C-alpha cells in the first residue's frame, strides 16, 4: 500500500504533521489534545490535587477511541503493577487505540520520573535537592539518560521532569523536588537532566511554568505575588537554559496565579514569552486538572467550555490527566463559533509534530516496547547500571556541615550507639515522588519492590568490626542520631507535595530527642544525620554537636552512601543547595538578598544562615592560591578569564567545589549582594594541584531594569572566588566600560569552567 506524505519518515516532522492535520475532523483534532488516566478512580489516596473530586468514572473508550487519543496518563505510576505485565498491557492498549481510529495514530504515554521512573520495582534515585547538592551537572545528565532508557524501554515517551522552581521559602512542601535556591545552580543541573532524558529519546517536561515555589506563606497551590524583576531574573532563567541548551520539548503550566493571572490562562506567559520571544516549538501540557481549575478554583471561567477556551487561547496544547474541558465542552464551543477552530489546529499541529518526532507516525511503528521486543520476556526497572548511578549520585550529594571535633570519620572498631526515628527506617531515604512514598504507602501489603538498606543496616555492613548498638547510649564512644522527614502527599507526610511547614523546627518533636541526647555534659559525642526534604533550623544544637551530616532523601543507595561518608570510605563533596537557618521562625531570605535583606540595625531579627548556600566540608584540606583576572577592564559586551590554583594539602583524595560569585555594588535597581555565576568540581589526589579557569562574560552581569528590558551597564563589579556564599576567598575587581547594552534571550547564560590538572 502506498504511504501518504504524513507517513514518510524522510520528510520533516512539522510537514508530516501538517499533512495529517489536514485530513482530520474537528473531533479527531480535539482527541489529540486529550488524555485518559486508567485506574485513577480506584480506592487509593489522591496523587494529584482534588483527584478524588475531579476524576470521573471510567470513560467509555468505545465512544472515545474512534476519534483517536493524545496521551495515556501514568500507566505504570498510578497503581502497583508488575512492570512486565504492565508493559504488555500498555502495548495491548496501544494496539486498541491504533485499531480504533481511522488513521492508526498511537497515543503518547507519559510518566513521572523525578526520582527515577515512578513505578513499582524501579530504581529510586535521590531527590532533585540532592542533585543540587552534588554541583555536578554531568553526573545528573548521565543519570537522566539511564532514566530515559528505562522509560523508553517499556513504551513511555514523555517524562514529567525536571522541576525548575527556585526555592524562595523552604517551608514549601515541594522544596525536596527543587534543585535549590539559586537560579544558576538550578539552570545548570536541570539542563543536564534535560539533556540526558532527551538523549534517550524521551520528551522532557519543564515544570512548573512559572513561579510555583514563590507562593504566599509557602503554601502549596497558593497565590503568587512577585514583581517582574524577580520573575525575570530568578524564576525564568532555568527555563531559558533548559529550553535553549537542553532542548526540552515540553513545558507544563503551573497551578498558581501570578498577580491574579492563572498560568493556564496566561497568553503572555505561554505564547508571547515562551513561543514568540523564546522561540519554543514544543508542546505545553496542563498540570493535572489545571484547565478545570480555571473554573473551579481560580474563578476566571464560568464553565468547562470557558475554561477550555481560555487555556487553549493562552497556549495550552494538551489537557492532563484526563479529558474534561478539551472534550465535549470545547467541541460545542468551536461548533457554535465561540472558539476559533484555528486554535485547535495550532495545538493539534504541535502534538502531531511531536508524535512524528517520536516515530509514532512511522509506517513501521510497533507498540511492542524494546524491553519485550528484545526477547527476554521480563522487564528490569532496577538494573545494575541505574543502582550504580543512584549510589554515585547519593555519595556526591551528602553534605558534611560540621565536624569541629574531628569525630568523623568513625573509627572502624568504635562502640557506636545508633538512635533516632530514622536510624532503621526506609522512609528516610525516599522522596515523595518515589513510588513507595507516592503510591506504595496506600498498599501496606505490597513489598517495597526495590532493596533500600537503612542507615543502621548500612553502618553494620560498612563497619563490621565496630560494636553497633541500638539499646541506649551507655558505654558508647559516639552516638549517631538520625532525624528528618517522612515524605508524603497532601498532608500525609512532613515533606512533599501539599506537606508545607509552619516553621523550620524539626518535625514531630525530634528536637526534644536531641535535647535529651545532649543534656549530659559528659556524655559521648553526638553525630547528627539529617535525612530531609528541606533544611531545618539547627542553631539550638550546633555548638553542642560533634558533627552534622545533611542529606536530602538520598534514594535507595542513600544508606550505603551515608555509611560510606561516616566511615571515611567516601570523602564528602556535597555542598548546600539551600542555606540551613539558625532559627526556625522569622524566615530567612535566601542568600540572594539585597543589603536590606541582611542583618542590620533596623530589625532585631538576624536572618544570617547557620550554614550558607554552597557550604560543605571535606576530610581533606585545600589551599587556594594565585587568583588572577585576565583583564581589569572590559566593555559591556566583553569578558575576562578568572583563574585560581587549588591544591589538596591533606592526606586524602578529595573534591573541592570552587564557586564564582558576582557582586555589583552600584546598579540601577536593588541587586543581590552575592550571586552565583559559575562553579567547578575539582577532584584532586592528596598533594595534587589544579588550575581552575572561568570564562566570565558581561552578559552574566545583566539584570532587569524594567519589564522586558534587561541590560548590562558600565561600572565596577567584583568577581568573588568562594567556597560558599558566605566564605569568600578572593575578590577580583573588574570594570565594565562603554554604553549600557540591552541583552535579550540570546544572551550568554553560562560561565564555562575548565579544570587544568598539574
């Protein structure tokens, strides 16, 4: 049979999509903008806001499928299913979908993959906040490629990750899903993740666009108030880099309204900025029920049809997780002339173009997923290479906050008391978007699905000659106490989506446990291990603790990674992606504070963090020498190389993280005192030396002076080489000359770093 133009893989995807679009009826076009969520109306607890109230009884697929289908929502991650069985079922479902519509168009299947594939028996990786702690975009990229391979192997085409929200208030429950409080760190790490996922042939979805993490009171799904400069200079840069350098092909609109305009109905955000200014050509998908929320929670639409029309006009292409407003209500609105069919065509063309890119429109496309087509007959979602990536990511994310007495590493023959609510608790390792905490908690009869050693189990394996006890602290030479969070959803945990905190006090009375352990002046030294989804205030105990180790839900290999750091097998190299406050109340600003955000005489509250952004210690020592700047003057379109020599002066191999900050003492608008613009991980053997070079460009000093106007202006700058935002090692003055220069979306976003050994 002769193939039509849209079936020809040699032709451009957009051209094929346009040819197919011209052959579709209105009902068939709308079907491509729709989705179904099999199994979402079961007895389990909600995994999306208001899921129970908004999920309708199982749709009549016999009526729906003849027109086609845009997406299948979370076929693996909604309920516990055997991966092999589900891969077969998904293939069967795709056969039904293809057979039911006259053009044989398959559906695109999407899944969550924030801590790895959110499916039963799949590798559980560290949370994104732990990715940020690694300061290692290349490692995140390698890991994301493996996640993408896993998704693609079972027939998943799109991953709803990464989260690019920049932390503005760590009380927000979804802090664990973010990469940190600095836009440059978020940008580079997230872009690495996007590159990895996309390199595996899986569509990466940037979320949540935009401003979700800046809600009032740090409450989930709450209104956002911010000025255009904060939006432009803090919130949007990660999305810019992940689109421009990462090649992400999808963006998810956020739930919240920004100054009264819900993102799902914001044409300026989703069309003018994203597409016309930034040049994005992929798909915009709704957050789950986000289109419906325009009517039910935002009150900017009076009916499902109005909600659908508003979202479609603004630039939403696909309604997730199930067809509602984009179904019959929108069909009637188009038929009546209330909504232009051209808007449907615009969205359907984008969806079909993406399906063409994914090979779903090719004549030889098969619903049989690679994992089954290979002939093994079974699916392994926790293969050795993914566990190895989980281990490395976990090890590099552990942050040694303090070790004033040199108690760490632990002696291999020490008498160690291990205590605390998370000492022997699997939940200490798992974020809220891991399957065991996302869905598995609602199925207590279900095996965990993957092996997750606890801290206690890992310490016993790591230190076989030590005497490890859980029966009190009498006779112990050192006490290891594990505290932190239990992740969950919508109030079913202390961290996670919908699990916001009133303050940054350790939850569930864990502070009282520390008070008790530290009460005796002559008691054994206490090592605090935190397994948490956000930073907590530690000033109450900092001067009495022998050491503090911070992790952010380090995943299934987190126990061995922590044990390796405590034993000294792993020399810690993690750095804080968020500052750790001294006090739980009077929320500290993030480190990106202007002068009035710092300690001053006008207020009695000291917002200075106990441990600043970028902080982290090592078991070895490093010397920083011979700082240099290639020029002291450059114009507003020029640049300069910044160099520093780093030497490992200790007895152990280790990794230093050299951070480059910008200080702009005089600007047209208020600016942060300190702002990260570059970093480099420097791995050195004992006694080894390396030269680190940063290629600074004046674009990195640009800032927004008015809505839509970003400039680099002449004047004095200070480039700061630092071990953290609070530990400046060298200050290098640089003067920008020439006229003020307007910079746009094509500006340089990255400060390349080079490590030259020897």
